[in-house]
């Protein structure tokens, strides 16, 4: 039996670690050809080698999404190698958290260059191919910060709110031409970044438990859970889902707080 993404060509940005790596594994397991568009040459090539060992077809392209020329080059390389682009997962992103008036111009620009402009660069690079072939699916990895505001996390939520606007605008613009654009909004996910943060505290286990207790399931999300939602949105199982975002936070965003 064929996989849910059998022979689809999928570009995944930031696929060398965390949610991006989990997404690459999930897509490869579902039969996709995975194009790893990753800035870090070491993690990107390691992921390509891992997928090859699993018998999956993949291609690593060293890509800085903040550079529109690099984004265009990645799309052209994928087209040259495989002839089409069926899926784009915009996962590459960075955390930039400050008190607003302490945010430097450089930090503002760094945040938007990757978290918003980088997504647009990749969308702009792949959309011509998707439109010419009559369809495609774009999945943007947004955040719970796309709909909520936590003090001292500026300007990250500003960029992520903009990312939802970009998702909706492109989804509406190209719906009649067969291209769907959606987002997933993860909450707290147990990545290496989260574990590194807990390890900065005197009692990392207690800090981890404190975070767990904030969520109705008394745990936080796993990268694989975000990956499987992205896979669903990318697949032919979601043909009428467009211009929206799915929250992956265990229900914390609707939890009553006194």
C-alpha cells in the first residue's frame, strides 16, 4: 500500500533538528521525497544520510531562508532534481525574546528576516511551480505566539501574527488555482531547545514539571505530534482545509486562568 504522501516532492526548511527533523522523518515515512532546506550544513547532511539509511529519497540543500536568492536557488534545485514541488513546509525559525524598548534594531530585523520574510521568500520561490502544475500545499509552522501575547517575548509574536496573515492572504489568493496554504501553531514542545532551557535552572526536573503542570494533559507536546499534523495538512486527506491554523497545545490556549 502506498504512503499518504507517496512520491510527493516536499521541501522542508529547517529540517536538521527539532520539529523540522521530526517532519522530515514523518514525510519520508509516508512516501515523500524530502528536500531538506537547512542552513546548518552538518545537521542538514546528517538528516539526509539518516533518511537514506531508511531507504527514503532525499536531497540536502544548504539554504538560508532570510536570503531570497538562496530560497529561489533551493526551489530551482528541487525542480531540476525532481521536476515538481508538491509541498512546502516552512519550519525554519528563530526565537527573539525581549522587552520591547530593549529590542535593538538588529534584533528586530533578525527576527523578521527569518520568521516572516523567510517564509515569504520560500512561498514566493515555490508558488510559480505549484500554480503551473495545478496544485500544491504549503504548511507554515506558526506558534501559539501567533494568537497570544506573553510579556517580554517581543518581537517574536509580532512576526508570528504576521505569519498568520500571510497564510490567510496566500491561501485565499490561490485557492481557486489548487494551492492550499495553512499553518500549525505549536505551543510548548519538548525539543532540545526546551531541555537546554530547563538545564539553566538549579533543578531542571522541577522546572520541567512546572511547565508540564501548565497544560491540561500534564505534559507538553512532542515534535512528532506537530509533524503528523503538518503531514495531514500536506496530504490529499485535507483538500478543503485552507487559510487556517491548527493549534497544537494540549488545550492550554482555551484553559481558564483566574
